[in-house]
C-alpha cells in the first residue's frame, strides 16, 4: 500500500487514527501491530508470512542473547547469520547463480547453466532485517537493554510508517517509546504538517523530475546530446532525493501522529562540500547503521590508516550491495568509498582551503556521476552514459530545452531551490517574525498553504499519473 494512494489517505489512515485515539492505552500497540500487518499484506500475503517468521526468529534470538551468560556471543552470531542468510536468499541468490554461470561458461563452454531461482523479493526486506539485526546488537551490547514482550518486538519490526522503505529505526532509539510514549495535540499537528510536506515533495517534485528522467534515460543513449544527458541525470538526482526524503518525511510525520519520534533521515545532502559530508546528510539512518554496526566493529579508524581505508572500502562495498544485486550498485558503493578514502588521504584539507563553491562543485559532480551507475543497472550502458556526459560518443545536435515545457521547467527550478536550505532559512525568518509579533494572518497563510499542497497532491494522485517509489525495490 502506497502512502500516496487514495486507499491509504482516505481509508487506512483515518480508520487507524480514529481507533487509536478511542482505544485504551493498553490496546494501542495491538492495534498498531494489526494494522501494520494489514498494511504489509496489501502487497502480498506470502510476504507477510516471511515477515512474521522473521519476527518470531529474532524475538527468540533476542531472548536467548539476553538470558544467556556464557553463550550470548554465539546466539548473537547465529541470529546475525540467520538474518544475513535470509537477505541473501531472497535478494541475492539469483545474482550469485548468474555470476557462477558466467564464470563457469568462461572456463567451460559446454557447461549447462544452473537455473535461476526466480524468487520474488519481499517488500522492505533490506530495511526490516537491518532493524532486527540492530535489536540483536543493542541487546547484546547492553545487558540492561531488555527485549520487550512479543507484541512490542513485532511492532518494532513491522510498524507500518517505516516498514517498507525506512528510515531504519534503531532498537535503542525506539524501545522506550514502544513501551511508554506520550501523545499530544502538538505532536499530532507537527506530524500532519510533516506528512503533507513529504507528500508534496514526493508527488510534485519527485514524480515530475522522475518522469523527465525516465523520458531521457530510457531512450537510446547513443542518440542523446551531452546537454540532454546532463539534464537527465540532474532530473534523476532530484527524483531520488525527493522520492526518498519525501517518503521519510511522511514516515516521520505518521510516527508523530501515534506518539513516536523517529529521527530525521535527510539533511540537505546536495549542499555538501565533500563526499564525507554528503554521507552525513544522505540516508542518515543507513549510513549511521553501517558506521555503528559494521565500521566500528571492524576497527573503525583505531588501527592505523591502512586498516581504516580497508574498513571504509568494505563498508561502502556492502552499502552498494545492500541497494541491489547488480554490479552497477556494487560499483556505486565502491565509487563513493574510493572518494572517501581519497579525502582521508589528505584531499579533505585541500577542500577546506578551496572556496566553498569549488568544493561543492566537486562534490555534486562525484554524486551525479555516481547516480548514473545507480540508475542505469547495465554497467556498460552506465559507463557509456558517463562518457556521453563529457562529450564522448557520436555527436548529436539536440537541445535539452526540447524536454522542458513550462511546467517541467518551473518545477525543476523549484526543486533545485528546495534541495538547498533556502526555504529553511525563509521558515526561520517567518518563525522569528511570529515570535516577535503574534500574526494571525501569517499563521493562517501557512495553514492555507499546507491545505493547498495537500489538495494538489490528492488531485495528482486521483488523476492516476506517474507515481513510482524508487526505494520500494530495496
């Protein structure tokens, strides 16, 4: 079920909100769990069986880790192995079979290829398995952290706002809220506003930019001019940012409506002046997960520079692989990891001395080239597209304005501004004015603006227009 569907907006969400605030406190987690499973089952009942089995297994492991004094580490390792094995089976088995076939055929041309398993990827499996591993790690690291009873554990894993596409919620960050949280009108109000902003970002910015990106990137690459190629990857960069940050904003807003405070997942990554800063601002829940549960356990930067570089390489190799079972995703992760290593080798000092605009241009160039391999899964096609960005390939006389009507040009320009801190600074100015002068017209103007954004988004959804979610496939 999509957050942007009419069924969710006018059926699922109003129903669960009304029931939630009518029921006594003791029943609220049961209600949230029940509706979360319905939400997930909307995409396929078989997926839900995988989710439930995974929840039961991890609940058992969490109890064993907490109760054991001698074998805690063994139970942790077994639990992590089961989670990684589940992820590999559903997400990467065909990738490994395909590569084994390719290598075997190179060695022996008479080799009979192994059949692909053809396993359907359960929605959100990359997200909920990482949350379950977080739970096992947190309980292992801190014996004072107790696993909740089964209903609360199941709710932690399956809570519908962040179940399908994150943010990845840490067990330590949310366990107290699951057991005991306080709802308020102010929190619900801020949640509604956050949800509307996320919905608008997704519907208006991401979908418009995505339609433009698909028009360009799905065409014959050799027939694109350099300017059109740059327009295509710029549109995709804006699409993936507003698609995923919009979903995260909606998830955070929904959490607030039920009394949960989910941490922010994006912090204007496209204003970064280094790749290191970019990863502090982009998909924060994933980058911090890899930092705390992989990079630091591997040794972090505590064992000399070469071990640090190796650890960074491993982390970003797996970051790319986490996103998808293709070599383009792997390259994307290694590409970013390589620039992080280059910056650690001393290039960060050069960036600090350069004018900020130059450092920003370097960062955005690296990010945009990286997005090519993220979007174009065929590695040779992605490499050719990068070649095309820098004037390679056959000369094509095609102007990028051909792809921009007035609506696309306006929304693309607005999206570029919205990816900066311009509107945040404007909001802070408005808040300062409101703090000094109680301005009823200003308050009403903000509310009317939000209502207008909601109505526009609903009309767009009702029209049945282009409306994908990029991160659903992860």
